[in-house]
């Protein structure tokens, strides 16, 4: 449900602290799977190498990146590092270990690569030569680390590590050190998939080039997260070019105040004096009503190459996690701040300063594809560089070219070189070519439909491989989650539209009201209106595409997760016999129940409009009147409910309640419950079980 942090990278699911690791010494590498029938299978989906974290060398001539490999029988994974030239030549795997390597960065002017490994028993910073030789452990932080960064002069290493948060039962009652109960006194006692007993802090170590020395916790004594959970990483901090200051992201709130606010700020820490100032709110007078107080998320600071300016991503409204992400710029000498994207009706994703400091490269989603842009800081002119049916998730400047990581509905991540002058894109990595060459993908078509209020509605339609328009095909309505994550050219190892097509289904995937990439007004239209126009948009998409002669209108299904799961539960009581099967994953079934069960209360307050007991709140009362559980009496269609018991965003009780309701009503239903998964399904065999159950259910009712 947290779109802002999730869009920073679904790759957050694969971070060093959460990814499964080999423990028995065996090495998991690239799959040499042979594909039968040229069709996608769940096993193949988990056999693709998962490429990411591309780093350009200081001279701009080489790249380092990582690839995660999965082994289905052992239910484990391993991550290896590669180096190649920016033209794609000389591609070399430089690690081949059982420990996994993460967060690789070029250091010592490109003569070494720093990375994280648990080779010593816990995650620490290591260094090696660019050919993988001469591995040496650099940090020895007690308890291990989560992420790291070298200062530009390499006299410091900043590491992220957990510190204890709150009082334990053993603290209160030392004689009950084996008791498992928790005494809770405030909110945000759970987050995403964990009980909050520790929080990340940044530790600044001195470094002589060989070993680390003294360190300081730059938030010592402060009970605040930095970076912010659950998905924030080292991108939320930055060294100034002169190595005298560190900018960091922090929401300096705890408990109830934390749970109802998205108001994070950018802080500037002076290394010599140890003092800190707030760049977002310092020097703003209380009576100054014209000041931009940066009341929403402010994240990901980045200094200009000359150190005179700092840019970051900023949201205006507190509590609205899917507000427009603005690109914000501050002159450090004068304190003057500017919203560089005030006239740009799109949200900004990741960004990088150009090497000359005269422009900024960024990625942004528009009309369901995510492309690379450049902003000239002299006149704020924004130029779109790339185009096509694909999404870029990162961009960086290399020698005479841009380097981007790209995926689509039909291909997992690969690396591309982009000619900035004409936007020409050249694929330079081919991690999964040997697998992709063995399968046939379905045709992906873009359609613009007309919504019930007359506005244009963007929809993707994915056809089965070897599609024959003279035949009729069962068809699925895909309901997106987020609730404000666009249905772009995403690639997923779970909600993979090509996998659905490979199983013989036409897939209809609309960018309904409340999705990014179609302007602020369209994006905001879902808040406080869950059962309103967004649902009509979904009905429009399936109704319009179903007019095609090749759609089997007697065999339509509806599937989705998170808000998509809510959509399924809601449609089950409103679909007027359109559908013959439903699948809801981690969806909200009972809105009143959800309001008091979720952890990030800012989300519930903003999207639901407030508490259900506020009888004078018109928006909130409309929200709760549209709760899916109130329409169970109209349920008449088989439904599969899926949920993870470690999902603390939408508790598993929601899925269990929906399943129980269906069974009590005499409606065919199944429940797939994962005791050890969160809002996502991350374990390999669980992922395959998910796929098999998903298609067995659909085939039973739609074929």
C-alpha cells in the first residue's frame, strides 16, 4: 500500500538483510533450464536472473552490477557480482561464492570494489579487485550492517546498522528473560512484517584506506529511524563533496505521532561540530503562511557536484503518501528553495546530477511507461530522452552515454546504453537471453477507452502466445494494488501478466482512477472514494474489451492484490454476474477492521477519510459504507483468498474473514495462507505454490 517507498524499488524485497542466503557452502548460479512448449511456467519465472544495482566506474568506462539466482529444490538464492565495459564487452562474473554479495560500489578511483558480504558470519563491508581477487574485510561492526557508503575522499565510511528500540519484557522483568509476551504502550509497535524492536541508525567511521577506526552514531540517543523503514536504504543519505557534512532523511517522530504522519525532513549533519540542522523547516517563521513547509515526505538528498546546492524529492501534504513527488532544490549559501517541477504534472522517481552540475537526470512515469528525462537547471526545460513500451528503474551517466536498467511486461531487467542526443537504446547485458529465447511472449496492446464520466482510460491488453482471433479465450480483469502504483510496463515474479497469458488467458489491465502517470487530479481521485469511480473504470475496461468476438464473455475472471484484493472483494458484491471466478491476495475485506488493524495510520486516515466512528465525517462514512464485507449477501461466485500471516499492513484476518464468509454463504472458496510471508510472497517454493494454486483455481472455473 505504500506506493512512494515501493516505487523506489520493488527491489527492496531483495535487500541484503532480507534475501535468503546459502548456508551449506553450495553455490547457486545461472539456470540452464530447458523450456518445453515455448510457454512460460512458474519454474521458469523463478529461474530468470534478477539483475540490478548497476554502478558506473569513476572513469565512466566500466559497470558493476549484481544478479540474484534462485534454486527451487533448496528454496534458496544467491547473488553474484559482474563487471563489464559500458559497450557491453568484457562481461565477467567476478564472484562465485555461497555467501551472496550486495551493494557493490567502485572505490579507490576504480581500482577496488567495495561490497557487503556475510562471509565472516554477519554482514560487513569488504573490498576486492575488479577481477574479484584479494577479498578483504573492512568493517567489523558488532551485529552486522544493512548498507554503507564511502565519503568522496574515502576518509570515512558511513554504515547503516540497527540499534535497540523500546523496552523489552526482560528489561522490565529481568527474572522473566524467557517470556515471549510484549507489553505495548504506543502505536507503531509493528511495521510491514516485523515487531519493532530495533531501528536503523547511521554510524560514521573514520577510514585510513585499510581499516576503520573510531565511529559516531550521528543520531546517538535519538529514537528515530534513518533511513526510514520499511524500504529506505543508503539513497536516503549523502556526503557533501568536501566531506564536511552528511545530509540524511529522517522522520523525527515516534509512537502515535509517527503512525499518523509522513512528515520526514532532510537534515544536515556537520561532521566536525556534530551539530544538525533541518533544511526543510529551519528559519521558517510560524506566521509565514506563504512558506513551503515541506509537510510530506522529503527523501533522498543529493549534493550538486560543486557542493553549492542540494536536491531531494519532496511531497507537499502530510499523511498523503502518494502525493506528487516534486524535485526540490536548495541553494546552501542563501537557503533559497525551489520546486523545480511546479509546472510538470508528473511524479519524479530516482534522479542523478549530471557530472557538470548543469542538469539533472530523472525517471518518471507518464501514460503507463517509465522513461528517462533531463532537466536543464538554467531554464528548467525538461526533455524526455527515451520512449517505448518499457520502464526504466534507474539512470546514470557514463563515458559518452547514459546507462539505464530497463524492464517490460515481456522482459526482466537488463542494462541499456542510451544515446542522450537521439534517445537510441542499445541493450548491453543479456542475462536472460538464453531463457527468453526459448519462450514465446503474448502480444501487448495499448488501448484508450472512454470511462463512464467521459474521460480517457488507458488499458493494457495482453494476448496469449499464438493468439488466434477466430477463437474465444477466457479473460481476466487485472486489478492493480498500491493503491496508487501505475499499471506500467512492470515485470513481476508473481503478478506476471505474460504468465497469465501463457496459461491461455487474455489479460485486461486498466490504469483506473487513482494511478500515477496521468496527472495529479487522476492520481488523487481514489482517496476517500474506494467504491466509486475507480471501480467503474475497472468495469468499463472489462466490459469494453469483452465486446471483442475473441473474448469468451461466459468465462471472465477478476484477480488482484492489496487494493486489487479490495477491488476483488468489492466486485464480488457488485459485479452483476460478469465474473465466474475471483482471486484476492492480501486484500481489505472489512474496512472498519482494517482501520484499526493497519500500522501506518496516515494511510488509513488519508485514503479512508478518517475514523469510522466520526459520524459527521462525510468522506469517512462513504468509505465505510462501501466496505466489501457489507455486500457478502450478494456474493454468488467462487473465490480464492490468499494472505500472508506476517502481513502487518493488511492482517491475515482479512483474508480469513472473507474465506469464512464465502464458506458460510455456501459459495465455493479456497484459502491459501502463508504463515511466513508478508504483504508479498518472497520465498521461492511459496512463489511457485502461489502460481500453481492461482491457475488451478482459474482453470477449474474458467476453462
